[in-house]
C-alpha cells in the first residue's frame, strides 16, 4: 500500500482516499491479529471471512436516502486512522521532494546560461525577482529607465563592433531576455561601435566594371568621378580611388573612382601642306606628330599647284589639334588640258547627320560611328568660324555604350554666330563623320 501511494506516475496511485481505506481494511482483516487461532475449527474461519466481506461491502441507506456503513471494529478503526495519517504524510513529503527537484533543475540551467523557452511558464517571486527584457537596439538612457523601473541596475561593460546594430546602441547584455533575476541585480551591457573597419582594396588598373564589383562586394558604395589623361593606365581603367587604397573604411562608406582617358596628347599646330608633294606632306605630318588620313584626287585641276601636289587639307593650317590626329589630303591630278580649271556645279549630296533646323541640338546615330564601336569615353567639340578665325571648345564629355545611341545633345554657340560643326572623339580618336549645326 505504501509503495502504491508513492508511485512516480500519478495514474498508478490510488484515485481517492476511499480506495486506500478499502485496501487497508482488507489488509488488516487478514492480518495475524484478525485471523483465528490455530486450534479453531474451519467453521469459525469461514465465519471470520464472511464477517470481513460483510464489513467491506455491506451498505445500507437511511430513510432520508443517506448512506451509512456497518459498524467497524474500534481496533480496526484506530489502525486505519493511523495508516491514513502515515499515507498523507508520505504524499505531502513526495510533493515537497518533487518541487525541490524542479527548482534545483531550473537553477542549474540558469547558472549554465540557459533560459526557459518561450513556451515554458516559469513561476517566480514577483516581489523579489524580475523576468529580464531585451535591451538590444536601445540607447543607454532608454535601457537605464526601463531597468530602473524594474528595480534593476545597469552598467556599461565596454564596446564592440557590430554590422547589425547601429553605433551607440546596446548590442549585448549579461542576463539573457526571459531570464529570472533578483531585484537590485546590476545588468552589464555592451555598446555597439558600428560596423567593423577594413582597408579599401587597391583597384588601380582594373576596368571600371571590375573595380566596382570588387568594392561593392566589400560593402562600399561606388561612384564614377573625373576622367583624366594618364600615360600608364589604359583608357577606361581606374587610376585611383578617393579615399585612397589602404584607407580604413566601413560598410556603407562611399568611394569615388578616377578613370583614365588614356595617354595625354599635346596640342599641335597643323602645318600648311598646300603645294607640297604627297611624300613631303606625309613627312611634315609625321614630324608634327600627326597622321595621314584619307587621300583623294581633286575634281578639277588647280593651276596654282603642281601635278600630284596637295591642293587642300581637312584641317586648316595653324589650327591646334591633339597629337596623333589624322589629316585628310586632296591631291592635284592631271594637267590644265585634261581637267577643267573651274569647279563643276555642286550636285546634291547626302545630308550629314545634323540637328533639326535651328533647334540647337545635335543628334548622333549609331550608324555614324565605327563598326567596331562597343562603348567608350565620348568627347564632342564645337568648331565655329568667328571673324575669320576658327574657335574650338568642348561641349560635352561622358562615357557611353552602344545602347545609348542615338545620342542627342544641346549645342550652344557663341553669341552672334548661327552655325558650326560638331566633331566627335571616342576616347582619343576622332570620328570621321562631322555634324553641322545651326543656332
């Protein structure tokens, strides 16, 4: 009976005190004290068993419907009372033991850094204990107010880097959220010092695309900056960054690229080639740092120049151009008898790529560019003739791909002038096509 009262599984114990008393009765009725002496005959034994059965099972009801039990032997009643008290003491002791075991287990888990899961309900003394809250993302002032309201203290333990928590906010705490702590406990917090520092990569001599990808992978924001001539860095590659390579930076910092326009070229005055032979003209161009472009024959004979000599050039003498610029030449061919000495009446020619009349814009089609064009740094220059002098100034610079064409740009001329010619450079090479524009 005692073992059954102390079973670990409640389902294996007695359901109620009545069952326990019944078992006690049966046990006591069959004890040596209640059994007949050896010298008694079988009939007295049977009478004792009958009396036991009658005592345990016979019940009667009063006239008012209330249940009454048959009288029990006073000695048995005293014994049952004693065993009932013993059973109650055992059950209460078991309950105390189980409660202590649960408390000890929880205390051990907390000391090891564990905390109850969100689904567990842990009882605690609300007068002397508090359930810890999350301080992550709070300022020190906000956390201080929250903890003081809970009768808890706070102290800053130090700083650490964090890519998730903004600098100046709490990123760690000595007691985990949900943990039970005693009142007046001091909670130590760690403050975020922002993202981790790292050194900016050296992306010089990389293409703009490669450099951008490498820097963005580090968490930096990349912007294209100025384009500059550079004798050692190829066109379209990175010369340097701002901040410079090796400088400490954090995720989200901005880096600006300086991009190469290629080798710088000196400004050279175009020599006067009129009347020079083809060989002499080519030699003069090379000595000046220029390049021979297209050669063609004149349509009529110019008596002021010898046969095979230069009668016109695509860039007028004295104009300053970049080193390496190509110059087209027209040679005088035949004699004054084989060719007319006056120019023929001009025939209609294909209109150049121009802006729409008088609107101050130039439109450049992809078909006007070299067949192998796949992108580059575009420079547009406006050539105007003012008071007999040719003036050249840059009207646009920028990097473009094939998809950007047709390219339409505003063109503003010199006040009082109403026409001009737009010439285009891809990186440092001049495009053959020219565009007439009116203002």
